[in-house]
């Protein structure tokens, strides 16, 4: 269960989440392997999942802008496109994917991969081996730093959050992460209580053989458990304090970033003049233990009309438009691979 906002300049060229291969050539008839949005300015992505169940989630470390020849988003695309060698750890795979001399602007990257022996084929054919995940946090601790990786702690795996700060620096926890983690824990607890009180024949069962999406004909029609959980996840992502932030240094205090003019000065800046920055997208990912996937992406803030300077002004998507995807891990393009936009 993952939820995340994409906080970014509102004028940055972006493609919504869809199945694709980041422009890579595919064999004839092969389904696009990755479900993710695309950053059209620097390439790569910030959040996505592939058909094997591998997940990547990227946050940028808040720091002065610098110029780098590499894109942090390319780490996401490389991981989601890679075919991992058998019996290789995530740490070893990362070393093979990223050149040792590569330098990036500051980032934190969460990587998730189905843990052996719960391979995709096993999940498809046996109800006795529910899918589970290995998880790794990768970071360079700030722009130009060497890559470091560590497994997530048990408490982080149970319920945790990742910020735009430096991992292990000893700084005080970011208020927005504290708030979001507490809200996530509450959502998980209430959903668990609701699920355990339902009938054993409920469509939310996570051990059903030959998994199929709960709503095979209407991806945007949620089960009661999905609806309750998604409601709480998107409420979590919409939280902001009563007072709007006025400076980039205050981003640590809000989950939902109300649009604010920000100037990024420096050799790597793409916005030497003020441009609106805010929460553009909110996303939630649910992967059931039987391999059924639900991915929901909602529009939040965009640009429309003109402000006093003749530029686009922030417009809230109200009600929010969303894209909903359902598929089963390990499957090709099939009737169970469905999407809807509303």
C-alpha cells in the first residue's frame, strides 16, 4: 500500500500515468511493461510499477539547484525496465544498473521487488504463496554524493514515510512525514478492522487462487474496502496546515502543497524567474497478496487562464479527474488489464 503526491512546478511538461516502455523498442505483440507517468523535460519518472510487481518511488532532496548531466528520474525507469538476474539482491542489481561514477542531484529512492520464492509464476498458480516484497532505500545524501542503500527497517515496512530530507543526518523528522505516517497508520488499522469483520467470501480476500481484479468490467468501481482505504489515503495526501506556505523552506510542513511562486537560482535551475510550484498529482497503489493491482492517479493542481504577468494561473481540479488501472502481476495484455479515466 503506497500513496504519494507529485510536488513540482506546474508548467513542467509531463505525461499522465499509462502503460509504456519509456520509448524503448518492444518485441512485436509485447505489452508495454511499465505503468507510470513520464517527466518529458528530463526523462524518467517519479513513481511507477511494472508487470512483474517491481515498484519505484522517487523524492528529491530539498537543496540549492546545481547542474548535473544525469536525471534522477532515469533511476526509476532503469529499475522498472530491467530484467533482474535470478537470485540477485536489490543492492547488487542497483550496482549493475548505475555506473559507479554517476552523479545526481539529491534524491531518495524507494525500491520494491517481489521477494523470492514468491515469483510471479508461483503467485499465479498457487494460493499458498501470497506475494511479499523486499524493500530498499537508495539515496546519495545530497547532490553529487555517492549512492548508498539500506533495507527498510521492520517499522518502516509496517508503516513509514520518506521525505525530501537527508536520510540518517540526525535532523528532526519532517512534520509532514510525521502527520502522514500517523494518518496512514490510522487508515491501515481501520481498514484491517473492517476487513476482518467481513465474510470470508469477500472479494477483498488476499489469498484467492487465480487472482482477478475485483471489478473486471469497471476498474473505477471500487469494493467497499478499496473505497474506504482510498478515501483515507487521498485525504492524507490532501492535508495542509491552515496557513499556506510562503517559501520553499516551509515545504516540510505540508503534505498538499498549495501553489506558491518559487524562484530556483543556480546553475541547474530551470526557473530563474518565479514559477508556480505545488501538488500536481496524488497517487495510490494497492497490490493484493494474490497479485491483483489497483493504481489510481488523480489530478490536483494545474495551470489555466492567465495571471497578471500573462502566464498560466493555478487551477484546482475540482472535482478531481482520475485515471484508474487494474491488472494482475505477471500477466500480459489481457481482459484483466483495464483502465478508466473520469
